[in-house]
C-alpha cells in the first residue's frame, strides 16, 4: 500500500501526514478518503470513477474527522460537502486568481 505524503499538519497538538494513497473499501466501494488515527495519516484517494465529492470536500471531511473524532459521520459529510461547494466559488472570485497564503501565525490580541 503506497502513500505519497504531500504535507503535514498539527491537529490537536499532534503532527499528521496528509497525502494520496489507497484508502480502503466500504461495502465493496473504494473510499474517497481515510482518517487513520493510529498512524496519524489522512489519505485521499486520488482517482475514483464516479467520484461523488471534490478533492476539497474529501480533504476537509477527513481533516474534520482528525480534529473532532466524536462528530457524527452525517455532520462531517454535510460540512465537507458545504466546503466543497463554497470554497471553489470563493477561489474563483479571487481577483488575482487562486491565491495560496501561508498563515501569519497566531491571531493578534486586541
């Protein structure tokens, strides 16, 4: 089983690897993503025929599982789908095209 790490992220104080690879199957169908708590890996299946979600909502879905493991699957699904609809529209409306900004760090205290 290969895994191609794209990045890492701190989630709840622990470093997670995020990347592409085989995610496994549920009910005979290839999963679109997987949150593997034991190895702290978020795996996104890159190519799936008849994919129901975008890369954005799939990644957000798995990130939310990692950040808040107690959430019901229906809540995680709904939030991932919402982000998958809203974020591409915001990025498309960005005056200078798609812009990737690194976080500036901690929010400034008022």
